[in-house]
């Protein structure tokens, strides 16, 4: 029998080799010899350069190399590795011993569909996280939930979103998180996840919030991705209000005639009997208009609604030409399209429709009454006999609004003989209220403006503290003494010294103002405690 080998000659075991290798690494680190090559943390495998740090006996044992690599992982890397490889016991050990960043671990567990490790991570999150950690971790949970939604991991989505729903509110809107998960599931066709997210929203009563992102509509995403099962669910589910307009265009782009027709028929149910044909015409989409017309929506009612919609579109000229050429438009539709164009200040559309000579006299009068563009008004006024009723209504409506063309329209109409004193007076007061200075100057000397209107306008200017306008409007023969005293009270009450000086000048420089109003002004100033005005009044000589 051969003699037993000496201690020096004893065969090297795997455990001895492992310990020897680890010791050698530590010595190299201590001596700062090839630190990066020997212990490069976070690598997925031991590289060829790193293997040079080990003896050949170790290099021949890949499972030992893997064990060494694991021993060199940081806690953050270790929890990620545990999640990636599904080692739940190891994950629990790591979380008990160390404070870890679990962001990547959540993601790895999610894409594996590992509910056990996901629950372990959630338990750590719920028990020990401070506010700063919560913010970071809930963002990681959101990323993980989206990843799970994309591949249809319903159980993971349920686990994560039930916590996101609670904690996400503290940092960013919860609805944004819910919508991201829903849209991700929709785009990938994960129907069960879509159903869960919708039912969750219904049960928690935030379903309407899904309608506030028209630029990123869920239904449209499903159509564009060809996820027809999801599309069918979203369209059938009562209470969901998606952007059917964008969904229709997406279905049209895919050439899905059956789906476009389905959306077309649902649209009036969701939008109070409004026409989708009218919408696409009003939005200037000529391609969609032609598509609908050429696919069965060519009756007079449908074409008429589209024509009216195009009348309100600034880029609707080509659509109007197309629809008019169909020969399937009624007189009523033509008249209303013209009226809408006049109200929307669409001069190109107004000119096009007017030049067809198809607008009735009644349609022209109605359009004139509601016109918002002085150029369109001139076109009709110069070429048609406008009824007095339409002239009066146009003046009244322009008085009540403060649009870009309002002053020009009132300047154009105010000389008409049918415009009464009351209408001119109302327009004058409105011009002062709306600070339409040019119109105020024009109407100031119009004999139809009543004294009462001038006094009211004077009071408005005084309240606004516009001394220049107060001086312009004051006429001692027309502005009432009561209005003068009221303006003084407003100026004194609000401490407006310059305005008070102007009113005092009107009170004392004009001999026609009765003494009683001057005395009332003095009492007001004393009562309100505005000392500068009291002194000013004392300096004035009264009539006794």
C-alpha cells in the first residue's frame, strides 16, 4: 500500500480552492493590485480578465467561479440576482440583513411573474420604508407593474397596483399611474389586465378620469396596435367615454370598414346625437369626409350635417367644394353653413358659399344678424338688401360682446337711422365698460346718447379710477349731481386722491352745483376719514 500522502501533497478540494481564491482576491485588493480586474462588482459573470486572478484549478470549475462572484455582490446586486433567479429564501435573508435598493428587483420579479418574491419585496416596502424610500420604491413598482401589464402578468399587476393606488397619490397623480398601466396592457393586448384596470376604476369611482387624456386615448392605442379583443371590450363596456373621434380615424387608417361603422354608430349615443360626419368636416379632415361619403353616408341628412360642420371650419373650403358638388345638400344646410362661417369669421368660406348664389335671402339676413367679421358684413351689406330687423339684431349682439371686430361692426352700423337712442346709449355705456376708447370718442358726441347713459358711463370711469376718461365724459349740463357725488364717495372711500381732486374741481368750479351737494361731499370726507380731501375741501370757498 502506498504511504499516505504528506500534508503538502494532499489533493486540493473544491472548498479549499474556493477559500484560497477568495483569500488571494482580498490580498490583491489590500495591495491595490488590479483591483478592477479582480473584484469588479455588479458583473453578470466572471470575465476572462478576472479569471486570470484565479489559479488554473479554480478556472476549471465554473460553478465555483459563479459562487465567488455571488460572494462579491453588493446587497443591492444580491437582491436583484435573487429576484432574477427566483430564490425567495435568499431574497428574505438579504432583506433581513441589509438595507437594499429594490428597484431593479421589483422589475425582475415582475417580468418573471414571480408573485412570491413580489410579495416579499412589498412586505419590506410596507414595513420599513421612510418617505424618501417610498417615493423611489413606488416609482420602481410602477415600472414593474407596466412591465407585468405588457406581458399579461395579471397577478403581479394586482399585487403592485393595489399598493400603487395608495402610495402613488402622495407624489404624482394616481390616475397617471393607472392610465400608464392600462395603456401598456392595451397596446400589448393583455385583455385580462385591461379588464382589471377598468373594473378597478369603476369600483373606486375614478372611471371618468380616463377621459381627460384625449391626446393618448386608450381605445385608439388598441386600434392602432390591432388588439381587436381589447377594442371589443372597450367599446362594449358601458360608462367608458373614449375619444371616438381619434378612434374612428385610427380605424379608417387601418382600412377597417366594420370598425369605423361601429364607431360611427356609437358616436351619437355618447355625444348627445351629434354627428361624427359633421365633426370630421368641422375639423377640416377632407380624407375622412370622402371616406364617409363613399362608404354609404351619402344621404341628404348626413351630407347636410357635414356641410354645416365645414361652415365653421377655417380650413373647410375644399370640404365645402366637395360636398356642394355632390348635389345632395338642402337649402337649409347651405344657409346654416353660411351663417356658421359668418359667425366664425371664416372669410374664405363666407366668400365661397356666397359666390355660389345658393344662399337664400333669409339665410343672408340671419347670417348678417350674427356676423362677427366686418368684412363679411360689408360683403352682404353692399350686395344685398338687409332687413331692418337684421341690422338691429346685429347692433345689439355686437354691443353685448367684446370681440376683435366688435368696434368695427358698431362703427359700421351706428349711423343707421333704425338704431334708436336706447341702443346707442347702451352701446356707449358698454364701450366705456369694455374700455373701447375709440368707440367712446365716436359716440361721446352722438345726440342719441341720453344724459342717464352719460352719467352711468361717468360713474364707471370713476370707479375704474380713469381720470382722463372722467374728464372726457364730464358735462356739467348732462352728468347728474348725484352721479358726481357718488363718484366722489368712491374716490374717497378707496383713497384715490387724484380722482378726488378732479371731482372736487367739478363740484366747486362749476357754479351750477347746488350747495347741498358740496356740504354732503364734506361730510362724506370727514366720515370716511380721508384727511387730504378734508383739507382740500376746507381750502375751497363755498357760497356760504
